[in-house]
C-alpha cells in the first residue's frame, strides 16, 4: 500500500467534503438564518440538506481526480454491495434496532437524573389525544421503517465518511486512532450548523464552544458503531440505515419528557444531549473494545 497516495486521496476528499458542504452551510448562515427551536422546517432548512449530500459528491470527485476508480464492491471500493451471507444480515438488524435501544435507554437515564421532567399528560400537550396514545407505542417501528426507506441524507454522509474517509484513515493510522480522528473531523464538519442552533439551540452554557465539543464527542462514539457495522457487513448500507434511524429519534419515552419543568443545569441542552447519548457511548466502547481487531479493510 502506498501511504503517500492514500494520504493524498484522504486530503483531496476532505478538501472537497468541507469545501462543498461549508459553501452550502455558510450561504445559509450569511442569509441570516438560524435553526428553528420548534423544529419547523423552512425552505432554507431544506436547502441545507443539500450539504448532507456533499460527502458523497466529494468521494466521487476524489476517486476521479486521484484515478482511484469506482469499484462497487471489494478492496478500495465504494462498499455499495449487499450480502446476507455468513450472518452479515445480522448487522442490518443491529442497524435497525440499536438506535431505538440506546435512545430509549438514554431517555430513561435522563429521567433518573431529572425525574420531575416526567409528565404523563405531556402527549396531550403535543396534540395527541388519550384515545390516540397507542400510536406512541408504534412510533419506534414507524421511525425504523421510514428511516430505512428514506435514508437519502444519511447515504449522502455515509458513502463519504464510512465508505471513503474511514478506510483511508484505518490504512494510515490503524483503527483506534482512525475512529477518534475521524469522529472529531466529522464533528467539526457539523460546526457551522451547530453555531446557528442545530442540535442544541443557542441558549446553552458556553455557547457555541460547548456545543462544538459535544458534537465531536457524539461523532467519535457514534463513529465507532457506524464503522463496526460497515466493516462487519462489508457494506455502507447498515451505517446508512443506522444513521437515518438515529436522526429520526425512535423513542417512546421522549413523548413523556416535559423540558419546561426543568431549570438550571438540567435544562441545559448540551448536558441533556450528553446524558441522552451515554448508553450509545457505552455500547460503542463495548463493541469497539471487543471487536476492534476484527475490523479489517476490504
């Protein structure tokens, strides 16, 4: 393996990925937009979603510019193949169920820290009548199905991060350093949107710097899981599915958490975010400590 060429390809990819994406992100910011706290999606927010496709565009351009080619499967490929042989189907199942597990555990953990936030009547505040509450218990299944079928933006990221960046970093530095460095880079890539309120809003302690740090922490640990399912399955598709379902926030308990009852540090969105994701971090550490040596390049 020519490590100089591998490093060149990685740098070309990162230049394209950050360059194209941040053009979109900063166009959004310089137009005076901030991310709506109420979750309402505007036309400009939809424009920002184009940025989520830029890592795939960067991957394709890097492959073209550096003459790496566009193999679909196999070594140095785009990892687009799907195989269910040798129990590889298991990693698709893991990708579908794991976000539900760690989100539910995370919300439960949050309620242990802040039991006053539990509100049995909160679904009614959200417009869900008592006779409609059964739909809440179907919500994780709905998010799993919709996330699997509509993983457009997640593909745009994962074909670049897990399908191109991580193989290069693992070849250059080994798995342990790669997941940390790769996770920090992935977190930094989100920073312009974090600055305008995505994920945390803009009212938390230490804005925006604690938000920047929290984003990198989350990306390192989530990157462990995404890297694991990619290389155990030999495909980016489990990572795409897991990423999409994670973004859909599949959880029942979230509909019973009333943040208006919180004050002080318990109301801080960054602290809440880190508490929610402790189970995901623990799962990532466990999987990686057990399986790290099994993650091999294809």
